[in-house]
């Protein structure tokens, strides 16, 4: 009955791929907007000597959002919906690489999102705002 088991495994992989696609369609526009808005707000900083608390909070909030999104994808997409045993069932579950490719296919990988921060750096008048933008840019590249 290997044919029946292979069909079940293919269905599980297809279901996981559909969950990934639907999740990406929901989160990518939000993630792009939040990133662009955060970079815009950080670029408005004119502080030269002291990091503004609101800017630091904004960067930390973005990092928390990214961690939450990645955790959500791990629990929703990478984890099987029903416990199964055997190596063949485990091999059909999507991996983190599938998630990364999904983000990249929607122009929302770390490099693309970080480019919004890089563009904002040139507009920023304050030295501390530039540092915060660079920090956020690096975090986006590393996390996504």
C-alpha cells in the first residue's frame, strides 16, 4: 500500500505549501508597510548625540515583530498538522528554506526589506537615527 501512503504524503506537502502561500499573502503587505513606516520614522530623527527612546523602541518592536512572524511560520507551516511517524512523512514537511524562498518570491526577503532602511539612511539628518537605521537594516538581513 505504498501508493496510498505516497499520495497521503504528497497531500500533506501540498497542504503545507498552500498554508505557506496563504500566510505569505497575509503577512507580506503588513511587513512591508511596517518596515517602510519604521524606516521613515527613524529617518526623521535629528538627534546627534543621544539615541531617542522612541527610535530604540521602534527598532526593538520591529525585531519582536520579525521574531513573532518567523515563529508563526515555524508553527503553522513547518510543523505537521497531525503527528506522523516515519522518515517519508517527515521529508515532505516544508523547511525554513521554503519559507525564505516564499518571502523572496514576494519581494519581502531580508535584503529587499533592508533596502528600505538603506534608502532612509541617506535622508536621515541625525547621526543616531542613521545608526538605528543601520541596526534595523542588519537585523532584517539576518532574520529574513
